[in-house]
């Protein structure tokens, strides 16, 4: 039997949601007890956990103690509306507001920037269920994002517990690079790519053998080239992870230099986006000002002397170094 797209869509949604619907708590607020009991029966039949409120006061007392996963609320209550309550909680609770069709248009304008959905009264149970599924899918996307953040943290932790001398390095580089990007007034999206990409830039060190990564004496030429592989290892680790696509450039190219003398690809200025250049300078600055097995941490002044010398050799962009210097003069980062 052929299914329509709508049937397939609902089948897929139901299958995913049926497994944990009972964990989804929906508060239903309407001053009509009859409407409440109809909605309540419908949502319970679909497996959701519900709590019913007939006044805004009761609802707000409960919200202050425990927030629901979704709030289904009528717009008109006796002598008042739920407008203020919706405004107050729209940023923190997914809300579906029940109202007449004409009011839905006005409300849409009021809540244009907030996550408030509307359903016309009398409520159609199928539409309500699909609206709830949509909210749950949005919440699930956020959960996926959180899971990825936790995964990134675990990877970083794995590297840092192996290598005490670079402990905290990724976080410091991320912090420095973010400050530079803000100082240079890059757009928000680029700043976020820089912040996250810098956290991940050395992720490929996970693939370098302990005997090389943790060696305290000088490295042989083959050992040094193994260390250098970390940028390609990192790139390969993240290559097929959709969420990591924006960071691939930073991970692969953070050891490149503007004159083409870096690695792994010998890229030059025009092939190196500003995001990569900023992380590279932040990386070098943190390496110079941190203690290493073979030397103490250098002072900020010495580190800047070295960066300016390397600018003269053609390694780095002067504006990025100047930005970092100005930030340091203003506030120690
Ligand atoms: Fe690196």
C-alpha cells in the first residue's frame, strides 16, 4: 500500500516519539474545564504526561517549581489574557498558544522573535499532535548539539590527560583567538567557528604515539614529521562528521604560514582564511608563553618580539599580531 507523504511523516514521527512520549510533560492551561479534559484525554491517549490548570495563578506557582517540556495555554482567561505569562516564559518554555484564528495573526506579530506556536480554537487533535511532534524534533536537535559538545570535550580531555605540558592549551588558544576575532570585529558566525575550531585544532594529536608525543629530549627528523601529521590526522578524524565541517580548515591548516613555509600543504596567504590565520597566531603565542619540557614560559614581551620578527619573515599577518598586542595592553588574557 502506498502511503502519502503526510502519512509517512506522521508514521516516522510517531515511531520516534512513542518511545519516550511519557517522559514529555505537557502543562495544559485553559479556564474551561471541559476543554481541558478533552485535551488532556487526547494527549494522554498519545502517551504524553499531562497536568491540567484552570487558572493562571495555579499554573505560575507550578512553573516556578518545575517547568514543563511544553506548555499548551489558552489566550483568553476570565477577565484577563495569558499574554504577560507567555512573554515571561517564551524564552525558556516551548509554548503552544490556543486562540481564535483572527487573534493568531495578531499574536504572531507580537511574538515574531520568540518560539511561540499557535493553534486555532476549537483545537483539532491531529494538528495539535503534529505541532507537539515538531517541538519535540526541535528539542531533539538541541540535544544532539549538546551531545556533540560533550563528545568534543571528551576528545579534548583525552589529549590533555596524555600530554601534561599542553594541558589547557586548546582552551587558552580558543580564548585568545576569540578575543582577537572580536577585536577585529568579525561577524558572530565566524567568531563561533574560531572559538570552537581553536578548541579542536590539535585533536589529531590523539593519533601521535606516546613515545613521540611525550618525548622529553629532542625529536629525530622522522619523529618530528610524525608530530607534524597531527593536523592531517585531526582533519581525517573530523572529515565525515557533519557538525565539524566548519572547523576543518582550522584543524588542517593551523600550522600553515602566509609565505607558504608551513605544513601540511604549504598554503599561502590567499588560501588561508582569516579564521585559520587568527588561530595560528593564537597557537604560537600560547606555545611561547607556556612552560615546555625544554624551556620555561617566555614573557609576553619576548613572545611579541618573536611574533614581530616572524611577521618580518612573512609568517603572520601584522593586523592580527597588533590586535593581540592591543588586547594584552588593555586586559591580560
Ligand atoms: Fe597543532
